[in-house]
C-alpha cells in the first residue's frame, strides 16, 4: 500500500473500478498488499517505477511465478501437503487434505506476518491473488519453453492470477493452481508482485 501510495501522490492516479484501494473494507497499513488495482493499473505502476528507478520492473511470467512459489518443492504448498492458518492468510472455515480449520481474518494481512517460503519470499500462498503477465490459456500446450510470459493467442481480454487470497479456501492456494480473470478486474482480493530484470 505504501509503495502504491507513492504512485498516487506522484501521478494523481484515479481508480477506474468501484473499489477504493485506500479503503477496501478492512483495516490496512502501508505494509499490506495493495488491492483494488486491475492488471492495467499494475502495468502503469511498473512503467512509473521503472522510470523512477532506471531499472526494468515488470510482472513475473506465470512460469516464473510458479517456480518462485514452489521454491524447489514438489508438494501442494512450498511448506508441504498440508496447510493451516498459521502458515498463510485464507478462509480458515475450510480445510485441505486433513488439515485443521482455522481463523478467517476477513481481509489482507501485512507482508511478513507469515514465514517466507524456502527462498525467502512472503505470501506466495494466500493473502491476495497476484496478477502475472500472461494471457489466459486453458493449458500449457504451446507455452514458451524458456519461462517467458505467454502473451500471444489465448483470451487477450483476460490475464492469469496466481496464489489464492484471504477470501478463498485453501485448495486455491496450491502452487499449481491457475486462475484467469478480466484484465479490468479490480477488487479486494487481487493485487500484484513485481519482478525486476537483472540484465
């Protein structure tokens, strides 16, 4: 939220959707993930951030996102095949694979509240769905082999989301789960994560 607030202050950006990113219906601080931003809004932020820093920022590709989420693991989640609400922010009224039920927090949690995955990345499971660069395709047949974003073909009006959210049950938080929505979508369960090109 704090990083998004810098864009708003610098550019006067105004949301196009119904949700106010600054008052999404639950308490948040600058340490919470921003919500209420569409895929197109995320692109504006990335262009602005790249201009401000002189670095090349972008959304991760879907392949990069899953690689980072798994962090070398092959289980349903980076921490194993079971989950509970001490590990991630999701609707704890539901369980997965025999895991116990837990709390339902009713909104996002600050980044860093839960332990990171084995590669030090926070909230890869739950909290907010995360936009990736890729266009929606029904499967991986024909996907780029090098991990690049798949932006040709498919449904050009929709983009992929990964990771699940605070409002969803834990099966949606699995490393492999894919979800696609309109690139215009902006609500209280969707945010994004940035990647930076190193060369």
